[in-house]
């Protein structure tokens, strides 16, 4: 019987809690503005993408800035419409970049499921 909890399990649980709190905040905000209270699947997917970003991507990329960290900052990436190398940003090219990686970025195809990649892309579109 295992009695100890690892730091990774605590962090994973914490990220899940943050994701749920964000979703609840969206419901409360919608209610206060007289909008429907249901959280769309898109919002839930973006919240899951945020948790995945914090777990897998935040070590190298900023999400709230376009400034360089180890990799380029991702704020406004979809609005800019181009990657740092000048190629067009769309869902297909973003999925390919996440799966295959880039110059200094490891590919995550063997680590993330297709649904995880879709969630990350959903979150990146909100930046």
C-alpha cells in the first residue's frame, strides 16, 4: 500500500484544481453579465490546454508575453499569424510543430495524445 504522495502528484492535482477554478470563474462571470451559465466545451478544452501548457510548455515559453524565454513567447501567436520562422500559423501547422518539435524544441507526439494537442491549440488561440 502506497502512503506517500509525490511532488508531481501534488502539482498535477493543483493544476486540476486551478483549471476547475478557472471554469467556475467563467460561469460566475457569465452569470453576472446575464449570459448563459453553461461553460462551453471550448472553454473547458482551453482550461485543459492551460494546465497542459503549464505542465509541458511553460518551462520554455511565456504565454502572457511575446518575449523570448528559451523558446519564443506565444502571446498573440494566432493573431500575428506567423511562426518565428515566418511560416503560417493555423491549427494544422501548430499541431505539426507540437508533434515534431523544432530547432531546440523536442517533439511531443509520443508524450501527448491527439486530444491533448487539440486542447493546447485551443488554449494558444486564447492568447
